C-alpha cells in the first residue's frame, strides 16, 4: 500500500455552483437547510476553509444563509468568486454565450436571460459587492474573470473593452485590501499566457479546468506560474463527466468533456485512457494526478476545487486525491502511449 499523499485540507476548495444551479440530489430545487447546510458542514469538518463561487452561479446567497444558520462567522472562511459572466436581462444587443451543453443544466428561471459582460468599474463593483453582501464576510479572497475565452468563442473579445477596464478596477480594490487576489476562471489553458503578457503583474491565481489529458499544457502553465509568481487552481478535476465514466467512452451516451459535449475525437482519446486504466477507475486517475500536482508543486498548485451536493462524495474525492492508487504498469503504459508526459512524477 503506497503512502498517502500529504495534502493539507486547506488546499481543497469547495465549488458552490450547484447551490445555485442545482439540481438537488434526486432532482428539484436546492434547499438551504436540507442540502446546503449538510454540504457546508461536511466541508468544514474535513478542514476545508475556502469556497469558490461566481456571480453567474447564483449560489453565494445560499452559502451565506447556510453559514448564518450554522452560526459560522463568514470571516473565518475564505471566499473567492468570479465576475463578468452573469445572467442578466437581455438588453442592448447582449447575447448569450454559455455553451449549449451547459445551458441545458441551467434552471428554467435563468433561461431567456443573457450573460452581460459589463467591465465598467461600476458594473464590476456592483457584481462583486453583491457577492460580498450575500456571502456575509468582509473581504473577498479572490475575484476571477469568468471565462473570457468562452466569450471570445461565442461573441468575440475586444481586450481593451472587455478585459482591461475590469482588471484596472480589480487592481484598485486589491490595492485597497477589499479583494485579496485577482484570478482567472477558464477552460482554455492557453489563455493564461496571453493574459500574463497583456496584463503584467495582475494575475495571482489561474483557475483552469483540468484533467490528466491536459497534463502537457498544465505543466507549461506550472512553469510559467513559477517564473511569473502566480498560483494555479485546479478546477473540475473530472472535466465535467469525462473521468466519471465506467464504461468505454467510445460507446457511451453523450457526456461532457471540459463542459461541452465530447466530440468523436475526445471520445476516442478518453477510450484510450479507459482501456489502459483497465480496472483502475478513471475517477481515481483524475484524483491521483491532481493530488500528485499538489504534492510536487506545493508553491504553485495551491488549490484543488471540487464540488458535489452529496456529502459522502466530497469525503471520497478528498480521500482519493490523497490516496487513489494507480498501479505502476498503468502509469508506464499511459506514458508509453503519450497520454501522460514522461517527466510527470507518479509517486
Ligand atoms: N470556467 C470556470 O471557471 C469553471 C469551470 C468548471 C468548474 N469550475 C469550478 O470547479 C468546481 C467543480 O466543478 P465540477 O463539480 O463540475 O467538477 P468535477 O470534479 O469535474 O465534477 C463533475 C462530476 O463528477 C461527479 N463526481 C464526483 N465524484 C464522483 C464519484 N466519486 N463518482 C461519480 N461521480 C463523481 C460529480 O457528480 P455529483 O455532482 O453528482 O456528485 C459531477 O457530475 C465548480 O464548482 C467551480 O467552482 C469553474
């Protein structure tokens, strides 16, 4: 039995998106007392101190209410959120730029709205102040720009208008101490380098959706982070549903890969992982890779964000990141097949 990976509990972050979007386990709306309180309690019992949300998720009020109901002072936990991408009234030619696959998961009450991208200081201030009020604490541990690459893909991105003014405002509130860190919350790894070049000195943490199949690009981000002195947050380590599958992804019903429906090429890629992993669940591989990154790059890979509405699952995911075992021959085969970089430290 291999020794457990030493990852302190405060490196795990609980992702709040389902407090807003739901659904609750078994379907239906999320109820603060029934669903959010037990989830937050489990996270705190595990030693998790940081919670990750976004204006878009409509989840922060539920977190704040749960803390209030539990008598937990919000100033004793850390709260980080994401701005710009939020669901607002359709007006002034604003258009929806959620990926279609994600829209299906968004409750009816948020349909026919659009995600406005208001980078004026007043717009960003309004969004993050509302988050702070709903959460209930004093300062925000982080504010990330929420998915500028998605906006670019679907509605175009004019850096001077769509990014710079928001960053200028966030720099000013970081200087005043209201916001502790400026981040990114993105699904497109290559955006990190572009951002660092365009906004020198702004980035404190790059939150990137991550799974073993993008280890190559992730190692480059880690290198860049060490040089440029920012930290890396691994988000959504199952890449949507791709690493939860227990039958061959090639023939599986449609599933999400990096939060969009997997293409034929992505199915084939996942099928190669599945075949080589054999009896090792893909879920274990994803958790082990995230855990190994946290262990081997402790100054850079500082957060693993995970999320569920099932308390026992949170316990399981934290345990897996520390303990999931991938047999040496599986690592060797993944490396030989070019699915895991040869230099990746596997123990
Ligand atoms: N662009 C962005 O900024 C961005 C994008 C994605 C994610 N995020 C952040 O990352 C957080 C986590 O995202 P996520 O929940 O989508 O991540 P994830 O870790 O990829 O989880 C996705 C799926 O894995 C399932 N799962 C987890 N443990 C499992 C197990 N033991 N067995 C079977 N299935 C299991 C979950 O099911 P259940 O939920 O049913 O347990 C869920 O359907 C979000 O809350 C957010 O904070 C940010």
